[in-house]
C-alpha cells in the first residue's frame, strides 16, 4: 500500500508541473531530441524548484526553473521525480529514490548487448530514451552491477563511469577486544 501511495504522490506532483514552453521545446528539438519523445506521456515537464546539497530538490514556486522527469522503477511505475537544470548541469531527485532515468532492463538492440549510458538527460532524450542516464552514482552502481557491458559515449566518459560506478567495500569492524 505504501508503494501505491508513493506512486500516486509522484504522479500528482508531476501532473502539477507545467508542460515545457514552446521555447524549451524548440531548444530540445534544436539539440536533436526527436519530436516523438516530446509528445509522449513521459515527456519532460517544467517546474520551479530549490536544490539542496544532498542531491534532492523541493518544488518551490520561487525557485529556479528546471525540467522535470518521471523516475521509474525499471519499466514499472513512477517512484520519483528528477529535476534537471541544463545550463548548470544540476540533477536531483524529489524523494531520493530514483537512481537512473531509463531502464537498465530494457531490450538491448546492439549486437554487443551493451547498455548505453548517457552523460546527461539531454543525451538520453536525443537517443529516444534508450539506455540510461545516471541520476545517483551510488544507487545506480548497485543497479548496474552484473548487468553486462555498459556503452559509454567516449573514452573519457568510460573512464569516469569506471571510477564512479565502483562499489565501495562495506565498513568492517573488529570487536574491541580483538583489535589489540
């Protein structure tokens, strides 16, 4: 029941966001985003938000303008909202639940079966939302672990992904009496 409540809260909040303006739509089209992506039910919306230092945001009528995306659990129901400020590159979640935009479990159409990983939501949109865009490094590392090869945009992006997706070992404690 809690999951259904979260899903409906996320959908309600997304529906309260405004559609993107004609200027924003033209900008995305000019960047190479297919028109079909901007006409789908999961098309980005617009809202004013305030970002915090923990990778979260709040809807805030006096805040900064941002594009808003539905964050889904794989190909399932919405679990979060994701806000993105293109010029600043700021990316954050509303509830702290979304790790990725897109599904790591979607069919892989490439011969090498690699999952495309995009640097930004814009790149992900330009690719018609194929593959994923990382929203939260640590949570996405856990999701992507063991899912086969990842396709980076270029060598630099591949190196950055290799470092950022490394799963840190857990903290290991030793009983105090054994520490001596």
